[in-house]
C-alpha cells in the first residue's frame, strides 16, 4: 500500500476552490462534497466515522442532558437574577470551570446563560483529533491502529498551521508513518473576517496553496495526496434578531441555544409549544425544520437532545444575540443548509478514486479504500439513502 497524506482544511469550499483554481494541476481528481447540516462539530465526526450525526451522536456542541450535565451541581444558579451571572465575566468563569474543574471538555465554551448550564452537557469531552476522540468502532484512527498501520495526526494541539505543515514535511522526508493526517483550521478563521473581500480571500487561498505545495514536494511521487474539507463559507448579507415573546419564560417554558445560523429549543410546558412555534416561525430569512427534514439530513435524534424545535437561517443570514456574539460582525459564516452552493466541501486528490465522493460519508469510505481498510456493508447502506 502506498503512503497516505490526508489534509483536512476547515472551511475550504468548492465554490472558492474552483474560482481560484486551488491546486488544480497538482490534484486533478476533484469535485464538490455535500456536507452535513450544522457545523464542524457534526461534519468532522461524520467524515471520520462514516456515520450520520444521529448515528455517531455528535452534532452541535451543547445539548440538553440534566442527568449527566457536568454542571448539575450548579442548579441553584437558576434562582439568581440573570443580571447577576449572565455577563462576560460570568461566562468566562463558567468556561474556566468547565474546562479545568468539571471535565466538560478541553474546548468547552459557555454559549448560554450560566443559569441554565446545570441542564446542559458538552459533546466533545476529549480532543477530537486523537485516538480516543470518539468511541465508535468505525473511528478512522482506531481502525488504522487495529490494522497495524503507523499513523500521525497534526492539529491545532501541536501549533499554528504553518508549524503543522513543517512538522508533516519532516515526517514525510525522514519518518516512516504510513498515514499522515493534517488538520488546518486557520482558513476558517480568516474567511469569517474577509469573506466579502475578494482580494483578501484570493490572498488567503494563494498562501494556503503555497503551503500545501511544500507538502506535496516533500511527499514526492510515492505518496497519495488527498485534500478534503468539512464545509464551505458563505458571505454574510444580514442579521436576524431573535424575538421571543415575554410571556414565555426561559427555564419554565423553554430553553434555547443560539448557534449563529441556528436556534435550538427545548419546550417544557405543552401549553407553550404552539405559541413558541408561531413566534419562531415568524422570524424572517429562515424556517423551522420539519421532522422529515431532520431525518433526511441524518440529525433526527430520538431523544431530541440537540433540540425539539430547530430554526435554520437562510444562507447568508445569521442570528443576532448580543450576549453570544458581542461585537462580532463576521463577513462569512457556515452552518447553513447543505444544499447551499457556498456550503459544499471538497474532494481533491492525486490518485483517481473509485468514484468521486458525493457526501462526507463517501469521503470516509474512499479514505478507507485508499488505506486498504474494508468499507463495511452497513456504512455503505448508511449513505445510500442520502
């Protein structure tokens, strides 16, 4: 089996890739890949397990689970006035406690009022890019280990993107690992701030291309090179102010988590459901997702831990919540419907695949094939209906 170099570039979208001819000559086998509904927290586990979010259990980062919440001992905060705890310092303290004291996870971020944390849990208790990142049997790195292959992951844990490229080049030149996986995340950060500036976008794409070319040169002709991504990035054109009628009280009637392009609700009183649904459905530039839509996208969780009612913004629009976003006004955003052209991820490879992957599950399957791992029948069936 030939050596494998897989480079996962966060937010490298097919539209930008085509527009700027990104590595067109070097990686001729290329095409758009349909992402999953939501963000990287659902997309990356899908492309590394070959399972839909409702199968592998990860979607958005914060979910409803009062019984297992690492913050369940904080239930008394619910009685505090919101002004006492729901401010920048309160959230920073909660974030520190979650990361260093209560084992919520190394990337825990407090994106709701600390008053309600006792009902919530965090979906990534461990670093994702590790052997123990997920417990599924199909977790790619576990499969490589069971197959006896030497592998190495390079991610933000080891440094900035250019440092990771340098480390991978050293391994390619002098090491013997058979499978190298490089996760580059800084394009995502850049595009959030410059997505509506064509020259700045072109510069970011060109600089990234130069870095990847150094990797390709070090890899030589004896290495299969594959560049993939988790989603694209759409230009932001406007904001939606989330208005919930005052008769409905958080904690008593509902809880809600805002995720930039998505609002996820849990309803506690049946008599409040219809009124809340009517209010949410009236928000402009978006829609409440039906049960059939959630099932079609593979995010129909039986226990509704990620939300009972889910409102999704139209491409280019994002929810505005002052406490969550602060003064942040991004030019680019992701987390829209997977059918949005700016949301498409990419497959770029030096080696011709058995078929160009059409979605993230098929990306996983092709990575398995190229690494000499079997693609189990159940995983093939999981992608056949999407």
